[in-house]
C-alpha cells in the first residue's frame, strides 16, 4: 500500500505543476532513475515510450501562436483596407475575409484529428477553437463595411481521418454558420476526453463549457449536444440543409439518426454522450439560477432525462429568484404562463407588480392570457388589460405634451368639440384643424426652415430667426445596434415601444371572453383623455408637425396605433347602435295592433293624404333618425333647405 500511496501523491503533485515544471521533473529526476532500476524494468519503460511514439507519429501540430499571428495580421490589414476604401472606389475586403475564413477552415481538420484520432492536447485544441470563434465573431460584428460577402459566402468544410476517408462534410451558406462546425468538433473533443483516463483534463470540462458559453452564448451549449445543429429554440432563419454530411459507416442507416449521435462513433464513445449531457445540463442550470428565462427553461427540460425531477428543481430555483429583480420577475411570469400556473401568477402580481417595467409588457400579456383561461381569474385578467391599455395611452399622452403642450387647455378642448361637429373634409373644418394645431403646438417643434437647412448643409451660418428651436436627436446612437442589450434601458427611456405595447394589449383583449367590452371601456377613456383621436384629420395634422424629428418617430407610430384602434371601436359602436335600433323597431312592430280590414276590391276610394292640411302639391314622408321621428317637410329651414338633417349642427364625427 505504501508504494501505491506514494505514486498517488506524486501523481497529484505532478498534475498540479505547469508544463515546464513537469518537463524539468521528468528530465532531471525521473529519467536518471532508469539507470538505477533493473534492466527488465528499464526496458519495459522504454518499450512503453516507443509505443507512445509510434501512436503519435504524424500527429498534426497545433501552433496556436503562429495561427494567431497570421490571423491578426490579416485582421489588421482588413482594418486598414476599410480606411482606404473611403478614398478608393473599391477595397480588398472580400478577398481578405475569404483568406481569413480559408485559413480557419483548413485548421479545423487538424484540430479534430488531434482530439478524436490521437486523443491528446485537449486543452490546446479547446483554446484553438475559442480563438476561431473569436475571429468569426469579430468578422460578423465588425462595425463599418458591408457584411454581405461574409454572410453569403459559400464555405465547404470536409473532415477526413488519417486514411483520407471523409468522416463528415459541411456545405455552408454564410461564414457565420462555421460556428456549427466548431460546436461539432467541441462535441468530438468532449466525448473523446471522457473516454480517456485523463481525470485531470476531465475535471476541466465544466470550465471549458463556461468558456464556450462566454464566447458564444448559452444556446451554443445545447447546440453542442446536437453536434452544431440548431434546435427548435434557436434562430428560426437557420436552415438545416446547409449542413450536409457523409457517414463513414456502411451500417449507419441501422443506427439512431437523432442529432445526439454521430455515425462514426463506436458504441463506447456513444455512451459518453450521457455524461456530456449531464455536464451541459449542470452548466445550464447554473445559468438559470442567475439569468432565468422561458427559452432557457424549455431548453433545459428538452435535454433532461425522463423522470429526472429537473422540472421541480427548476421551479424551486425560480421561486427563490423570481422577485430578486425585474428580469427574473418577467421570466417567472413567462414560465408560469407557459405552464398554466395561474395561482403562482396571481401571487406574484399581488406582491411584486411594481417590478414590472414597460418593456416587460409581453410577459404580462402572456400572464394575463393564462389567467383569462381560468374562469376564477378572468375578472383579474380583464382588469389588468384595461389598466395597461389606459396606462399606455397615458404614456402616449405624456409624450405628446412635449410637442403639443397646450392640447389639454380647456379652451382648446372646447374648440376640439366644435371641430368634431363639422363635416369631415369640408373647408371650414380644414381651416379650424390647422388653427387648432397651431395653437397647441409647442414653440420650436415645427419642421426646420428649408433655407436654414440648406445653409447648414453648406456650412454657412443659419440666418437669424430661422434656427431650429427643438434640439436634435441626441440619442440617435441607440439605433446603431438594435440588438445591443446594454442599451435596452436607454432605449426604453428614449425610444419606448408604445405602439408594440398598445397593439399587444389589444390583441390580448380580443382573445379573452369579455375582451370586447374592456376594449370599449378603454376606448371611451382614451377619447375622454385625448378627444382628437376621434378625428383622423386632426391626428394626421399633428403627426405632420413632428414626423420630421427622428426622436419623435416612436410617438408617431404610437399615434397611428391608437388612431387605428379608435376607428375600429367607433365602427363597432355604430354597428351596435344600428343593431339596437333594428331590434327596437322589430319589437315595436310586433306589439302594434293588427291593421283593420280594408275596403273590398270592388270599392274605390282616394288614398289618404299624409301631408299638411291644404298642401296637395308636394309629397311628404317621415322616418326615424336616431330613434326620433323625422319629416323633411316639417324640418325645412329658410329657402326650404333641410338644415335639420344636413346642416353643420349635425355633429359629423369622423367614423370613416
């Protein structure tokens, strides 16, 4: 037992040493011992070294430093070419990108051969793959220059074994899809490493998975299990057909064809995938503790083994982190809505509704839709929808006050009521609308003077009195990268997606029982708050005043959404009134006494006259308008004009 204990202790010390120290230990302390042991033992050690030497004959050399130097030089040349292209008509961008991609692709076969065929240098191969992923990320997200050549480039990757036989081939459309090849090689690396006795390297697998997640994202870990093939939780625009492969086994058709397997694996290697799945699952679960989301939740469950109890574990994690921040709270609502846990949704909303931000509206909409499916919580769901609809309209109202600061003045509200009574499209109404908008607009928000704009473009001073009082769009950089999560807070503050929120809530309400009633109540509150939304021409005139300002585009979009909503609700209201009138008329006709028997056909008489006494020249008729009796002859104004029906006092609200 003593020698075994000594060797075990020595092994731990040796594994903890850096490579240089290990080499010194072997050369200076272990190799001299071969001269002191019996020749039989010395010969046995030499034979083992010879076998290892033969095993690694022809192994590719992974010179990471040389490859880094080569690629970095090309990247620097690419940056210089981008600067030169401003002066020259055409640069060498496409050629340089093609050269970089070709250099990486040629390298991938060597990396695979080292880890799968020779089963060594796992850490070095891992670092090589990380470097390749970093280069591809730089090319895909580099600022400036057209990326069409990169995302449309045809790339062919062929993996061959030592004998030259094709193991797998990839035909890619877009160099950005090389990420899938990297993940496929990473899976080969991990299953090969798990099949070795190198426990020291195996302990580094969790750290390697963390490196992959940092370099790409957590979705790449699930893609790794699938051999680089995107799952249903990844990008929808991914086409699996861009990956074509050739198997190296004749009986591949008899084996499982799911993406968890590879046809060239032996049964022994194939069994290592279960351990790899557990390691990936542990990493994703650790990520769920800090950054929960519905997509991550579904991804973890999709790779979990049956009866693993993982769903309950994830729910426990979610219960402990749901109220820690707004992101976790929104994720909890998404997950509970997907699972139909309405009681948990109500509990969370009762205690931490205040954590929700305007950009969390989709999560709250999903939660409200889930509550509406439960009759017990339907009233709560309708209450949420009505509140959020009105709150979104108030947010639009507050945004409009910046550009139309006087629109809430009582005198202007009364003037708006008079405008609504004018006939749509009439000249008096057009003039009144223009005067009303001129009266409520904030000074300095009008479009820039054309002469001032031309002077500014030519570098000349702006003539006095033509300065643009409204400040320029100081936050235009928010639109440079729409996918940058670091700008979400600023974008929500200065570019709130009020249109998406409002339309999302109207769509949610339409899918609920009682939703149309809630929409009508919200419509009345919106019209009371902003009566000009009852007139399309007024809203269009207001939009014209601010649409030239880039900082007001989101306000214009929100106005369009509310205008479409109010128009739809007015049509519904008109149909309801017409249906009620028809029902009332039908009811009154059914309760009227039956007509008396008329004269026989042999009798002739003059039909009764329904006009005024003494008037036998004209013709009169009567009908009901809005439930009130109406007779044109009795409602004639001066010059026999029918002002009672067609006059300006009719209150012609915009219902087109």
